[in-house]
């Protein structure tokens, strides 16, 4: 399955797309852990010290808000992006 990373998260990961492999009964949390194993520099940018996803990091599964407990399918597209700001 593919992760899409945006803004500084893509910069930290060194790419804006990262493929990961997870088991058939995986959750979004399992896929996130696979991403962080593949790109460990992302860990401190997306997870708090207690292992929870920072509130300011947006997590999507197939374009819709997702939680770490949501089930995933092999063809899913997951995305992480920081808060959007600008002017």
C-alpha cells in the first residue's frame, strides 16, 4: 500500500510516496508503524511521546479522515500531512 506525504513530512522522509507492506488484517496504525520503520526520521514529526498521533497531523485513508484503528486493504492510499497555513 502507498503512503502519500505532504509538505515537510515529504522532505523529512526523502520522498512524497512510500510503499509499505502489511498483513491482510492490518490497521492504519500497523501501516503507520511500517512507514515509520521504513522512514524513522518521521517518527518524531508524527507521534507524541506516548505513541499517539499528534493532533496537528492529518491522517487520511482513500481521501477520508482515518483513525489508527481503521482496517486497511492492500490497494488503499494513506496520506499524512501537517496543518495547512498560509496567507
